[in-house]
C-alpha cells in the first residue's frame, strides 16, 4: 500500500509548501493537488525548505472524483465529526487501521479540504474512511499545514512499515471486497435500504488483511449457495 497526501483546492501557496516539507520530514513523498497549481508558486518553494522535490513531482488532478478513480481508498479529514453517520477515527486509530491493511489495499489517498470550508458533502460521500483530530478547544482550529503535519507524524509508522514489508499479490482486495458486497446486495435486491448498505460498506473499509481474506471466503461460500 502507498499513501498520498491530497490537498483539495488549497488557496495559499505557503500552506502547500509547508505541507510538502511536513510530509517529506515524516518520510512520505506523494503530494496531490486538486484543481490547483500553487505548487509552482515561488512562495510554496520558499516554505518547502528542502522539500522542493516533493513540489516538483506533485500530481495535479481536476476533482475528488478523479482522485477516486486513481486510488483504492480515500480517507477524508475533517475539522470535527459531521452530522453524517460515519466511522470517525482519530489519527492514532487511523494509523492502526492502515497498519492492518498493508497487503489488502493497493494505494490510499488522505484528503485535506479547503482552508475556508473543508470538503463538500458530495466529496465526503466519495470517501471510504473519515478522520478528525480531537481538540481541547474548538477554536482556533488547526490550519492546513498543521493538520498535514499532525497526520504525517501519526501515520509515519505506516510509511516505515511499507518500506520494510514485502507486498504480495493480495493488494487491492479490500476494494474488490466492497465491489463484491455491493454486487451481492444488488443481486439480493437489498440495496433499497441505503443506510444499512452504507453502514456495511463503511464497515468493510475498517477490515484488516486477515478479516478481508475471511470475508472473501464467506462471499465465495454464499455465491456457491445461490
């Protein structure tokens, strides 16, 4: 599994540069910008401070939907828990979840929203996991660069594990499991219960490698009985 940091429509070059410095400091090397070319600005390079290679290799995509098409798993970061019923993980809990998925997920994108308003509801709907940083005081909240640093530090264990772990052919199995489950629900005409369906698919996103394999075996047994 590889992990990319995605900034959605950032508005300040300084934040992009500081984010690049943060992710390189913690051992990451993939930066993606959505609908933005601020990584080309001089201010971004000044703030990157030794991480200009991250900026030079930045991938630019047009939308979160395009990010979805290129990554197996999308993780949304939010300033706080939204009203939507989702599984919200702290950075520490997210670290544990990703450590358990190093062979069942091919690539993961960690999304940070706009400085002013974060990610839209439609963008959140495209994500598989959700995370926020619990703060003692709601205000002032973390700015974009600070949030990237917090997550980069919290998830550095994942990056270290990936560098030493042999990755096998099982990658991508978590996304395949979600698709197989969705297809089965459609075949059973059970997708009308949208809340139950979403709850089930969200739960699959939390499965580790071992549980993912067992779930695939269970689906194989179910299909043989149908």
